[in-house]
C-alpha cells in the first residue's frame, strides 16, 4: 500500500496554507540547474510527485532569491552551490501544480544555473528521495513541461534571460486582494513585473504614485492566469494607456523589497523588470494609482528620498548599466 501524502511544507508556505486552505495562489520558487563537468544535470526523485524533478523550493519571508536557491540546493542535494546566472521566470498557467493534498499553485519560478562548490551528494530523505546525475537528453523526456522549458532555455540562451510568451487565461483573478482577505495586513510575498521604457533621449517613462508621491517605472502585481510578460503589458496599459512589448529581461529583484504601505499592509515584492518598446496607445495617467506619467531623466528618479526602498533604487541604477543585464538581485 502506498504511503499517504504528508505535506512537509514549513515556514511561510505552511503559515499561508493555514490561512487560505487549498485555494489557487501564487508561490515564488527557485529552480536550480546544476551541471557537472560532463554536462550531465542533477535530478531528483521527489516524495510528492512521480515525475523527475530539479532542486528548488519556495521563497521564505526576508529571503532573497539567490539565498533561496543556495539553501534549497544544499537541503535537497547536500551540495554547496554558487549561482552563476539567471535563466528566467517561468509562470505560465500551463505549469500550474496540483499537490496530492489538494493545494493548488500557479508557480512563479525563478530558474538559475549554479555550479557545485563543495558538499557531499545525498538526498535529504524528506522532500527528496534520490539525487543523481543524468545526461540531459535522457532527463528531458522525464521532466514535466515547466522543467523541460527551463532546461531548454538554459541551453539555448546562455547569456540572455528567456522571455515568456505574453499569455493571459481569462478571466484573470487578482491575487493580492484575495490574500489580504485571508491574512489582513500580515507580511506576504507577491510576484509582479516592472517595465522600463526609454525615449530617444534616454529618458525613462515614470509614473507618480498616488500613495506616496514618488516617481517609479510602471508595474504591479501578477494576476492569477497570466504570464510575467502579460503582467507588465497589462500594468503599463492600465497605468499609462500605452501598449508595449517586452523585449529583454533587465533582472529579477527580491532583496530590499519588503515594504510597509501607508495603510499598514506589509509586502515582500519579487519582481521581474523588462526593457519594453511602445507599440501603440496614448500616454496618460490613470489618476487612480497614478497622478501623472511622462518621460524623466534617470537622475530624477535616483534623486528621490527613498532610503526605505533599496530594491527599487537598485533597479533604477541597473537601468543605466545594461552591460550587466540580466541581473539577479
């Protein structure tokens, strides 16, 4: 007789599930691709799913993505790794997960490539039953579609982070209001996207927020049912009236992104920033979240008094340093 499913989720996921039950929610994960000198990939047999897996897991509160990837890789495989590069964000609703206990997740998974630097290969005996190396061509057919997409992206695009297709499965479901109804003002992790659009003079499209009066690039939280690229297309349209197309990943941001809003809500943001180009529409502010929108010198954004928003300031600095794109912050 097979063993009954027992969830080993702890920390933030355990607390959140105690509030929301089995509802469909976003969870931010890291997925770690580890290759050996022969080009084989490190894979795992999991306790909860019968397909071949990759090391990784859910982000904790007050944790950055890089630290999460290193922690999860060590916990599940026994290897100490160093993150080398960002592969991309994988959030398509086709990758949604239904856990054996009924939990439903739209994954917002940040995939990275890492190299082993020490440790001893071993399974943790909890989440991971076995870990071993496999040739990539042998592993790929045994992966679910999300992992297949991640590995192919890593191999096909060794320098640029991959862009997801712009896809939305209607009707979309706003995610953060749904969580707030369950958890009140408690800290929650929310994925989203930011759009960087520059004119011919290099000025940056920025919007002045109603809540704090600060200028920032357009962006917002992901709705359930859309890809990360669809999030930024929707948010830019809603906030500025412009139609845009994401063309390049600037980076993914998780450090210094814990914010307390004027109403007392606490949120840890995790956002992917895209370089975008305008394809249509007419520029205007929505006058709900945004009081004005226009093109400003990058220096105007950096001159603002935002000591409590280091993650946002880091993005502004990174806009001016495209030689390092894509960043993992």
